[in-house]
């Protein structure tokens, strides 16, 4: 696991329909020490996904720089694992082969990479699904695969782009609890993008509020771990924190 | 009533165990109607021979060794044509699908040449290559390649951007992406293209054999016309149908089931 540093990051692009320059991200700086879980929260269109896509190297930056463990980011790479909102599993590969894909690209032999994949599948309680194809699984199961596929490649930073937005509310709570458990186990550096304030607070050590491409403010979340919804949803500190983040997001 | 139900449920169980029987049953009334028309002598026997005559012609031509040889010739031609159609069509389709420049350069001529039907090439091909295997292979390759290329391009273009992003962020190189993402992602469409291409190719082959052939099922039929043997013409037609059914349902359809349908990319 490595640290992530974002300095004066900005993104402007030319809007063909409006015929003007649009600033999607404006002078964003963020320091994430190794092993920290940071949520970036904001309404749709606030530039949070653009930031994540720049960290992932999917789109070029207009200004500023992104460093992973001190080294500048150039294009996508295996040091930054990505979990997509649409899961983006390979439909032509079984669950096991999806999770073993990263290790395979690193040149790890078949027996060993399947052992790695099975360990990570067990971590997300997916052992029985190993030989099935993604389309045979529910959305919640598919995203569990998406999370462990990224983790099995042992990235320095884990980037999560609204990963639980397209699963139902009950499943989402389970997935959130599982993610906090897995994070405690593996301690990856995580950037978690969401528009859900409660989700952001529940998962993170720190919540960064974003609006119109700018950082509004940030709040440290010092809630004890392990975290569970049963314990937290009536918890006064949790309510106070979500209230403050909500106020920040809405004030902009 | 219960007896009829018992027969029906027995039939359902039988076809569930042996699906090929289920696909044969629809032909029983067709053959029955054919037999009836012949039996009632609606047309003179020389114009429309019955199922029994065709069967006799089948056994005698098989016995003489003509039919097996012609069948083999046709199948080999189709296989050779299909091989080159696939070997050229898939890489070409991948190239056009992945590269904007290749698309800009190759797409317009591709559509232009697609419009010149396979048979339309025969006059000039006969002058260039004469009556032989080269001419026929050219026609089949020409017919197979367009559906393969067009569907491969379509297949590559339907691959979602996130597939590439996922593979790249898991450490895949550009060349690995070709094998791990582009090819499997386009495969369901490639198989569909192949299925269409071979279907067209099969028809083009028969047409080519009729015009330039010296052997093969198409030649058999045209030769029979010269001799005024309606029996052999009908036999040829039946063989065409059966052969294509076998190729399609025993080879192509199972490939389709094992890829796109299994992966949920194509709806059943």
C-alpha cells in the first residue's frame, strides 16, 4: 500500500454543444497517507468521477499532478485498482478467472494465481460462485467479485467509483459492512466516490465534500471499527457527522 | 383421451431426451403431402417423382460412388472457402473495428465490393482463372468474408469502454488486451457473422458449381437437368437442405450457445 498525493489538480474540456470551455475540476489538492480510507462525496456533476478517472489514468489531466507513492501517474496501471459502478466484469470469464486476471497479467502461474483468487473469493464469501459466469450472479454478488478482482491484484491504491449505487438498499448495506471488514483486514489505501452521505461517513476515515469541481471542506470520521449499521444507525456521533457533511454538501 | 395424452407425454419425453427427433417430426407432413400429390398424379410422374423414386436414386448414386464423391467435393470447397474467409475476415474486422484510420480507409471500399454480389464476379473470374477450384474458392471466400468482417467490426464496437479500462488497470498490455478483451468481446458477433457467411457461402457454392463446376452437388443438379432427370434434381435440393441443417445445428449453433449465450451477451 502506498500514499496518494493530488496537487492542484484541474480538468477543463471543450463542450461541443455549448461551445465553451467547461471546468469540471478546479485546483483540487488531497493528501492520502498509505492505508487511509477517504470518501469523496458530492452531488452528480460535481467532478468526483472525473477526479477518480484522472487518478486511474483513464483521462488526461489538464493541470496539476497525481503521485502514487511519490511517483507521477501516467495512464492506467496495476498500481491503481478500480471498482466500477457498472461492475465491468469480463462476461466471458468465470468468476475465478475474473479474479485471477490481474495475477495472470503479472505472469503468475495458473495454479498459484487460482490459489490467490480462491483466497480472495473466500474473503467475500464467494467460494461457491467460483465457476459461474458473471451474468449468472445477482448485482450484489457481481460487485463483490468486482471488489476482490481489484484487491487480488494487490494495488497500491484502490479506486471505487460509486460501486454500490446500482444494487438494492439491503444488499448495499451488507456490501458496505463487508467492505469495512475487508478494509480492516487488508488496510488498502482507498478513494471511495459516492453521492450518498451516510455511505461516505460509514466507510471512511475521512470525508471530503466536493461541489462544482472544488473541495468545500473535509471531516475526519473517528467512529470505532468494526462498524455495522445495526450499531451505527442510531448512534449520535454518526448522526452528527452525517448531518455536518450533509450541511456542507447542501450549503454549496 | 387418456391414451392420446399418454402418447403425447411419451413424445415429449422422447424429444426431450433426443432433441434431433423433434426436429425431424415437422418433415413428416411435408413428405406425406409430397407423396399424396404424386400418388394422386396431379403432375406427370416425369415432372414430379415421388419420395420413393428419389430414395432409389439416392441409393443407386451412392452405390455408384458418384454422390459420395460429389458431396466430398462440395464440402471440401466450402471448408477451404470458409477457412480463408475466416482467416482473412476476422483480422480485417478486428483492424477496422479498432483503428479509426483503418475504418476510414477500408469501410467505403468494403461496402462497394459487398454490393457486387458473388455471382456477378463469375464472368470475369472465368476469364481470369478458368473453370476450376480457384474460381469457386474465390466466390466462396468473397461471400463468406463480408458478413464475417461486418459482424466482427460490430462486435468490436459493442465492447464497452470500461472493459478496456478494467483490463488496463489490472495490468494488461495493449497486445494482451487484443487477446483478452477484444477477441472474446467480439466473439459472439463473429460467430453470428460466420453463421450468416457460411449460409450465404453454401448458396454461392451451389451457384458456382452450376455455372463453372465439373463436380459437386450443384453440378449434379445441373447435369441432371441436361439429362432431364427430375429425380436427381430433387435429390440434390434435399441434400442441400439436409447438409446445411447439419452444419448449422451441429457445429455453428452449439458454438453460439457456448459463447455469447453462455456469457449473457446474446439473449436466448
